[in-house]
C-alpha cells in the first residue's frame, strides 16, 4: 500500500540514485560532457544537484518513519538511528578501503591505513555515505524531538551560523579553496593522510564542517515529506481523477511557491555567500532544496494526479527499491574487477601494460563509437548504468530488498 501511495517519491529517489551512479562512472574523467561535471568551484551544474537531492530524499523517507519511532519510544529510536548511522558510515569507510589490496608493479600489496612509502597518503575516512550517515543521524534527532516550526527556526539558525563562521574564521578570501576555514579542522581531526586530495591539496568536499549545512538538507526533505503526508491524507491524491481541485491545488501550489521562494532567496544570498557544493554553502542548500521541492511537486502532478506511469518511471522506480545497495555495488564492483588485469601491449620502456575488464570495455568498445571522445565516455556510463539496472530489476523480481 505504501509503495503505491507514494510512488512518485520512489521514482524521485530512484532517479537520484541512477544519476549518482552515472556521473560517478564515466568511461574516462578526461572526457565528460559539461552537464556531467561538477562546477569547478562556485556555481551549480546539473551534476551538483544529485547529492543534495539524495539527502533530500533521505529526509522524505524519514517523514514516514519518525512517527512510528515516536510511538515506539526513545529507546527504540536511539537504537535504530545509531545502528543505521554506524552501519552506513562503516560501509562508506569499507568502500574507501576496498578491495584492501592493490597492484604495485607486478605484485599485490595490502592497502595500509597510512601509506608507509608516502605518509601524506592513506585511507580516506569521509565520503558520500559517511556524510549521509552523519546528516541522517542529526536530522533524525531534530525530527524526533522538535515540532515542525521549531525545526524551521533551528535550520535557519544553522545556515546563518555556518555563513557567519565561514566569513569570520576563513582567510582573506573565505569562500575559496585556500581560504575556507573547514580544512584546518579536517586536518587536525582526521589527519592529512585520510583527507581527499582531488583538488591538488588536502581538502575534503565531504568534510566535517561542511556536513553541518548538509544536515539541514535532510531536515528540509523531512519537512516537505511531512507536508506531502498531511495533504496526501485527502483521498484525491491517490486517485487518477481528483474529486476536487482544491486539495491538489493546495499541495502543489504550496510546493511550487515554496520551492520558487527558496531559489530566489538562494540567488539573493549568493551575492554574499556563493552557491558552492564543495563547501556546501547555505545558499547552495536553499537553491537545491527549492529545485528538489519543485521537482517532486512536478512528479506528484504527473505520476499521482495525471496517472502517468510508463517505462521511464518504472526504470527509475527499480533503482529506488534498493538505493543504498546498488550505490555501494557501483562503487565496489569496478574496484574489485580492477584486481584482474588484462594484457594491453607493451609500454615504450618495454614493460608490460595491463588494464581491467571495465577499462578494456571502454577502450575497445565505447571509445570506438564515432564522434568526439565525450560520446564514448557517455556511452560507457549508460552501459554501466544499464548493468546496475539489470541487477536491481532482478532483485525486484525476486522481492529482495536490502535494508540498512
């Protein structure tokens, strides 16, 4: 009954997971279409919407779970939330360490916590799942213990506080890579070896300080979910032909107007606090929350009210049935297959070259597709996404749903 009543939310969650998998698995990072790249620093590309949309979806799901936990009592609440938080965080750390061994020349060696040959490198502690775990934990606490109005005020306070700290504790350019205040705390708490270095210097885009506003992203998803639930108790929403125009007008107009206001506020705020995913600015939270709210509103209109259910909605719904499992699998499978090397000719210095199965498929199949290199890289992403969908489809047919 639940899956049928809130099918649009399942599709939203599934679409978000599918996009996360696709943008994380290009044929080559050197050749990607611009919309599939993250903004270099300030700004927001379509890819920069994926992660906050997923956090927003986590909040949506909470709106159905929190009332049951409130009825069950604090002991059950803390046991469930802390267990889920630890598991998701541990899975994220597992992915970072996986497959625990790596090739160094012609031999396999253990991936140590800190690389003895380069003490500045080691196993990264934080990441996407770790941020989801932390944000989910604190958002659940707020949702459990506070009423909606209080949560709104607390969320506003967090976003304003984060802005103030960024501005006052940062360097000469507090919103730049070099000036952002959070890096020094990540280094002090986590250590340089365990921080992401994809920007060329130790800087973690899922760092501790920038996780604070990400909590609000989940909270906003929860509040929108509560609003949908309250309006959804009217029978019209789940009928193909509404009995009255008033209820659906109240729900959808509320969502679209709220979403639009948040986007406008974000644009205004961005004049002083730029929209930036990598330091998860407060304006970025408002901007992506506004877009997510309007997106879900559009899905409710088409799927629930107009009854539009087709191959596309079914495609994404399958991902929404096992979102965490398939996201984890999309991360560990390529790394595992990377241990099995295929001979790929001889290098200029006479040494043997090797590639893994996925790299071979890209180089000798996808990269051969006519057109610019970005086409082949995108084709590989679609093929990988299709593989993940087939696995999700099989699990759904077998009624296997992996929950954490």
